[in-house]
């Protein structure tokens, strides 16, 4: 049993930790990333309860809306020495939105299967010396299948800690070679046109005042449409979530959860027409 004083101290500490994490995230200066292949870090199947926290027989649906903007050197068109001249090709400024629909099912204890289908709303402005063009495409993206297995948990009923093994397969179901205004650009497509696979692990530990989470996944990408192959990707994530109602003792905040995340992404250089795409690859760390 915890005394009222210790509970109050614990709640105050949790609230202060959460506020400090948010303050640090807001204070960290942003750094422009030149490579489009290191955008969109994070865990694609993470939620506050853990993707495999479902009971046997559960079927859940999840809907997410996200948006982002990025600036990167434009893809080269053609061959030769000029392909390495970034100023010659100009750059691309993209403003994209995505609607992700996920469905997860736990047919047997410890195993969860999930499907994710994105709908992309992509807009790109291509700027080169003496030239400017706006293009946009909307379409259904590639279908991704994920399977996770709880390899270990501290107890069978209402576990507070567990480890998951994960695998994923992405199929080339989305449109990947459409043109807009006579221009076909790989980065404007809703799909990649490639079969991609990945594997990783994840761990979750529930504390009295929040949830700690970490995951690592490596994804192998293959050549897709338009002679383009995205580089392989390593994703590593750590997150801390604090339900505000429980942490502060204020029932009116029960629906709110605050959190802080570290999202790391390393990407191998992309390949275009058999050659490395210079403005791709690298690593980046985000704090959210």
C-alpha cells in the first residue's frame, strides 16, 4: 500500500517528467535533412497498448491521419556527369498527407496479424533554374502485412512486460507509375512497385504511472517501378507515455496521454537506373 503522500509525490514526479520531456522536445532546434529517404522515422505499428496486447479472438480497427513536408534534391533525368550536379537538377518540395487504415486480429494467444493500407495525397513542387512545376497525385498505396509473436511475458494474465518478434511484407498493390502534366516522378507515386520485407523486435514495460516502449526493425527494399530502388532501412524507436488522468489524479484528464519519443532512421542510398542516387541515404534522429 502506498501512502497518500507517496502517491502524490509519484504523480508529481510523473507529471514533471512528462512536462520536462515536452519542453526538451520543443527546445531542440530542427535541422534540415537533404535526403528524402530519411524522412518518416518511427514505428509503423506502435500504439499505446502494444500491437500484441490483444486477447485471443480480438479484432480491432485503427485509423490514422498524418501529414508532412520535405525538401530534397530533384531526381536526375538522364545519364552522364551532369547527374551529380545538384544545382543543375534543382530540388523538389513535397507536401504530402496520408490516411492509414489498419486491421489487427489475434487468432491465437500471443500471435497478432495486422494489415495496413494507406491512401496518399501527394503534392510536389519541382524547382529548377528557369523552371517551376506543380504536380499532384492521389491514390491507394501499398498493402503491408505484419505478424507479431509475444516471445516472452512476465505473466500470462495482464502482463506488465513483454517482448515481441515481428515480420512484415509489403506488396506492390499501389499505383507506382502514374504521370501528372506529362511528368512521371518516383517520389510522387502512392506506391513503390516493389516487394519489401522486414523483421525486428519490440519490448514494452508498463510502469505505475506510464508505459515505456522500444523497438528495432530492419527493412529490405527491392527494385520497383521506374527503375528505382529505395535503400534498405533500419528503424529504432524509444517512447515514454504518461496517461495524464492517472499521473495527475485528475479524472477529467483521463482521455489524454502525453508522451515523448526518440525515433532513429538509417537508410541505405537509393538506386536509380542502376546508379546510386546521391541525395539519398544517411541517418537522422528525431525527438517528439
